[in-house]
């Protein structure tokens, strides 16, 4: 335990590039989610729409910082360090789709992780090569932590009936859903033909890392995210506390996840 705390202090840090990636993601997602009020809603003044978008931006940045930090803790426990990376093409396409739909289709790709194995974290562990299931486990932590935010925001929404907390619930649910999309990063590196996409694949989204680890783990994660998101939005719209139901569903899906882990990962 003390060794894990020491490693967390040493390696759970945000680089300037990583913070810029989270900043970029937050700006794009805030604009995408606020698109209708920013550009198409005549009933809202420019100042009000900009203030609302800035509040959403700050909320998203805070959620991303905490979520990625928790994923870093899980990663160092397995002997890795990670860096968050935004999916620029997914964010640009999401902006275009949102604008074309007048803000009624808020679609985006959150991004993914790049992994490293510091020598200090490999002491006492056999890590000849990166293990796909470990990367998939860390990548799957991102959407699961996003869903865990619901347990914080839902009681606050029920107590205050504030639209801010309702929007926060919607944001974390969208992040969890879109994080499961399995796609590579496409980056133009020079050399090769323009349409030779395999030459430009550099990294993977959270969903692709999970899918690479195991198809069964990917299916369990997607089902868990869909069930949690559906129940959360339904119960929130009915002003019913989501906590008890979520805990019951968590137990069932947790047992399924444990079975998948023992069946496919633990050898």
C-alpha cells in the first residue's frame, strides 16, 4: 500500500501537453453541448449563452482532471504511466455535426490514453511486453469513473432541482457513452499515400483499447454503460433517486465483470 502511495506521488502528474489536451477537449465539448444556445437560440442573449458555455467548460475540465487522475492511479498500480490525448478529428467532426444539426446532435470523441512503462514501476513485476488486458482495464476505467460521477450529481440535483446538476449528469453520461466507441487516432505523419489510413494510425480511443483486450470485456462495458446511462436519465427525469437502483445494477454487472475477468484474463 505504501509503495502504491509513493508511486502515486511520483508518477500521477499532468504534463503541459496533457493539460493542453484536456483543455482542448473541454473547449470543443463545451461548444458542442452549448451550440444551440450560442448560435441558434434567439431567446437567449449572447452574454447569457457565453456565460453558460464557460460554466460548462469549467465543469468539463474539472471532471476530466479528476477522472484522468483516477485512471493514472489505476495505471501505476499495474506498472504503467499514461497520458491523456484528445481525438482532434473526432472533436472537429462533432463540432460540424452539432452545428449542422443546430445543436440537437451533441456528438464527440473524448480521446484516449498513451501508455509507458517506467523501470521503477516494473520492479518485482514481469512486464516483458505490454499486456493488452492491463491497457484495456485502465481504458475501461475512464467510462466507469464517468458513470460514478452520477452518484455525486444525482443527489445534488434531487435536492436543488438545479439545471446545472442535470446538465452535469448528461455530460458524464455522454462522456461514458462516447468513450466506448472503438476507433483509432488518425494522424498525418508524412510519407505514404493520402488514403493509406493504416500508415496514419497512432493510438486508440478508450473503446478500442478495451476491444483489443477482450471482446467479452468490451461487450460487458458497453452493456454496463448503456444500462447505467438509460436508468440514470430515466430516473432523473422522474425525479427518483438513482442511488439504490444503481447500486443493485452495480452488484449484478460487477459479478458479470468478475466472471469475465476470471474467464478471459486471469490465467
